[in-house]
C-alpha cells in the first residue's frame, strides 16, 4: 500500500481468568498490526485497578516485572496508532480515571466525529482534560452523569456522541463492552476455558486458543459481572449498518474473520475480480507485500500469469532508524522492500497493491522494479481510487493529499511511471466482500465521498 493508512488501535479484554494479564498481553501481540505506537493493559483484582502502558511495541513494553504488577482476574488492553490526538504517552490507552462512579478504565477503537464540539463545551463548563485523545470525552460524559448505575451512565454518554467506536470499559468488578450502532469497527466475542474474551479480530483468539462465538452486534452492550454470566442490552435506535470495508481490503489480518467472512477469501476475490476487470499481457504477478499478497494470488489464478515474490519485505523495521548522512537513492523505500533482480530482469511485471494514497511510494516502487531490470511494469490496485478522507478511525490524509481526488487514472499512471494502471471497481470490491451496491452493509466513504454519519461544521471544513 502506498503511504500506509493506519487504524487507530486494537482492543482486547478477558473476564474472570486466573492469568488475565498474560492472556491480554498475547491478545495485544496478535493485534500489533492495528497499532505500533503505544500499548497498555489495565487489570482488576476486584478492589482496585492496576495499569501499565508505554510507547512502542507490545513485546518491548510488557516486561516480566510489569506483567507481575498487573494483578487480578479481569484485564483489558489496547494497542494504538493515533488518528485523534498526539503521539505521546499520556494519550496511550487504556485511560484510567477515578471519578464519581469509582475507578474506571477505557479502551477505544474508532473516532468520534463530534468529540471536538463536546470537548469545547465541557472545557467551557470547567472540565479539565489530561490528554488530547477524543476517547477522554467519553469518560468526562460518564463522570457527569447522574444515572444510578455505570451501565446507564455509559449509555447516556454514548447517546450524545456520534461516529465510530468499539469500547471496553473496566471497573473493579465489571467489564462492559459496547459497539456503535453502525458497527464501523469490528469487535468479536469468544471463550477461553469458560472465560469470555473480546477482541478486535479473531486472530487474537487463535493465538490464545480461544473459541470464537460471534461478533458483538452493532448497538449492543455486553456486561460481564458475577451477578450473571453475560447480559446483553440494545442501547441505541436501530440504524443501517456501516461496516468498514477497508478492514477487508487492508487492515485486518488475512487469518481473521470479519463481518462473518474470511478476510483472506475477500482479498483473494478482490484480486480475482481485478484480473477480470483489468487483464494484462505479462510474465509474472508480484505482490506489494504483505497486504497485497492474497489479492495477487487471486489475480494470478484468474489470469494464469505466474505468481512470484519479486519484492521482499523487511519485517524488522522499527519505529525509528538512523539514516545515512549521505543520500542513498531509494533508501526510504528499500528500508521496507527490496527487489529480487533474478525474478524481475527482462520480465513484464504486474504489481498488485491494495491501494494508492498519495502516489509517492507507488512511484518509488515502480522505479525500483524497473531498475531491477523489468521490461514493463503494470500496476493493479485491489480497490477503487481513494478520493475522500475517513473520519471513523482511519488515519487518512486530507482530500487534497489524496492523489485520486484530483487526478484521473491516466494522470496517476503517468505520475507513478507505470506502463498501465487499473483499479478494481466499487461494485467488484463489494461483490468480493460478499455485498452488492443495492444492499450494501459496508461503509465505503473513502471511495465514494458518501459519509453515513453527518459531521459538525468544523469537521466538514477539514474534509475539503
């Protein structure tokens, strides 16, 4: 993918398990692809909440002493890539506060489109915020509620908010899970040794050998307590679902099940339909790893053109690296990808990628493949052109930075210096993900500009 977009985070929780902290650590490890900026875990020993969080990767943050500090049999965890708020430790989650409702921790995946307006209103009334994250607004609204129970206070707070959110709350005695009424961001429910677990993707369940039961329904609140096994409440008016289709195109791991469907199967079909829509006479199909692999396999099978790993990805690129003082051509892109010249030399190459955002990285990759000796480079993209920003938890550039918002396919092709360029149609993308344009349950606003949730005026200014 060109200049990768990023999801805000992955979330995980487990209720009433003797090894709750370590299970949550493993769950976050499996969800690391959803955010590499910071991570945190909060546990409950039924009397108080214990917190550990830090900047960086899950495996680097949670040392043995830190895991030992996380006492208790309930745990929630979060791995973050910021879409709202700065990249600093105070924005790392779970957010833990003491308020009128007692101790309360929160994990949030998504983005609240009216958070700025509500925050401004709360600050004008005297509220003091500790972070720049939109998630903290939720806790302020809960703390101000006069409802008698934490569940009712959460419901009252969320009815004032619009946008995308999958949430896990933790009190000393309860774990409460909520998914927004449109279901923008995924959230799954499963079981491990009789203990309920929740997580952003099913791949987290696979790692800990938990059994996936179902997705948390859009608009559903699940309450885990000792009073009853699981209590399910519908706390919002029913609205049309708007599952994020980019979960299938790029975000989710291919071994996950999202929206009742295998992500790998969706990506395979994206590539298959792409080959039907944009055939090309070529020698090899090469994926831009890793997110382009399944689509490239589908393209190869449908077209009959041989699949090859002509680009090798370095999986050990950290958050920062020391750049050489003297400029090296292609240095930035070669940090992550390197061509296999013996496979590419003299070949007509089809490069399959999951998207093009600004176009700058695609241009570098095409140049790199040509420099490795390819005679032709044809780029195929397994989704439609990205023309609009996302405001539901995906970190996209503003509209003027999205190359497809102001350039034709022919102009983009010329810019990235490819011999040809083909995008999958909107209809083909929906069909690959098990939907149709007539009865779509997906949000595809980044490809259409049609947003399912209205924005406050201040946000609309940013879109243009």
